């Protein structure tokens, strides 16, 4: 190797390291970038285990394992960068166990298959072309900072197996789901941003309190590939006072004294392209419920831990 080549190579390396250090010191802008017509595909894997205690006091082990592909299409983009996206699930394979019972679901090439304890069962008699995620996209609006502004389900009116919906409820919509993922200002390496909010997808009397913190652990930009490593932790708390429903002739009172979900995350984000590259999420879920019929009330609970990994294709 000639001296000129060595000097040139060293110069390029120093320039790259200097650019990375300067960017990290001045702050890294973190934001999703959407372009109309873009298609973003992700492979998702999920595994976990837990315990379910029913109102009768019996406890059953719970397990889940599976994988799926999610495909996001950018439908429209506003001048401020906010985008409307549609998400579909081209394929999935999920397995779940509750005690001694095991179920498995697979979906591929528009065909849904269902297995119970190793034996294939007849799938639901439903036109899958109208099922959200499977046949038609689930649409949502996202801001560049990652905040989900609203989620709109496809028109459910007339779907087989569903009752007729009253006017105004044919396209249910959930608004302002959670906090932004990224801050509005550039972030320096080592900097932490925190948020706390309440969302009310079940009505104003049943808010969900969410707190979160994220830290920019590192940032590099070599060979034209920018990569930010972000570690995070979030907690969601929810409680529902007992409410009475009448699914049949007998009224049932259901309450959720406490529900807590925590998520520990590690995300790798490309700030130049504004896209998530890879992420791992460790989730802990605890919920206590109460079910009452007449004067008798019985408790139940669900505890679970699972890990979800996301990889861009």
C-alpha cells in the first residue's frame, strides 16, 4: 500500500470521526421522514410467558410465540411532515398455550388456518378481504416526532358475524394515542428526554397514565449510514371502577383495580432517512380484575413477560 493511499485513508477516517463527533456534540435531529408512496416492511418476532388466574382461583400457565410481517404504506403527507399511513399484515404465524390447551394461527397468501391442540379447525366463516390488517389496511396518522394522532378502522358495517352498528360508529376512531417518541429539538449523546401524559381511549372516566424516558446512548455516521442508539423505559397505569354489563339474562359486574405495563426498549434509528432500523422491547404486564354476579365477587389476574423484536427488511 502506497504512502499516499494510507494518508488518504487516514484522512477520510478522521473526517468521518470528526463529523460524527461534531454532530453528536451539537445535537442529533430525531424525526421520522415520510414520502408519499413509500412502503416500509418490518419483520416482527414475539415470545413470552405468564400466568392466568381465573375467578375460580385456578392458575394456568400462559405462553405465546410467533412472527409476522408488517407492511406500512405512506398514503399522504402534509406540509408539516405529518403522514397518513396504512398498515397490513401479509403473513403471520402465532402460537399460544393456556394450561394444557394450545392454539396456533397462520396467515399467508390470503389464507387463514387455525389449529387447536394440533388439529386443524375450520376457520371463521368471514370474508377476509374486509378484515382490518389482513384484507384492508388499518389507517393511522403519525407526526414526524412519532406521535400517533389518530387510528381509523375500516368500515365494519355489514361484515359477517358482526351486529349492525348504529350510525356514526361504522368507522371507529381513536385519537391522540400516547406521547411523541422524539423531542422537537436536536438531542446530544447522553441526553435524556421524559414525558408524562394521560390518554382516554375508553372514555374520560377511564384514563391511562403513561410516563416515559428515552436516552440517546450513541450516534455514528460512517459510510453514509447514520445510526442512533436509543434506550428507553415506559410505564402505563390504568384502573377501571366496577361497571355492570348484561351479556345475557344475568348481569355481570367487571372491574380492573389495577393494570400496569412496563416496556424497556433498545432502538436503532437512522436520522438521515428518518426510519427505524431495528428495535427490541421487553414488556412486563400485570393486571388484576374482579368479576361479580349478584352479591358474589371473585378476583382474577394476569401476569406476563414477553419480548418483541422488530427488524426492517
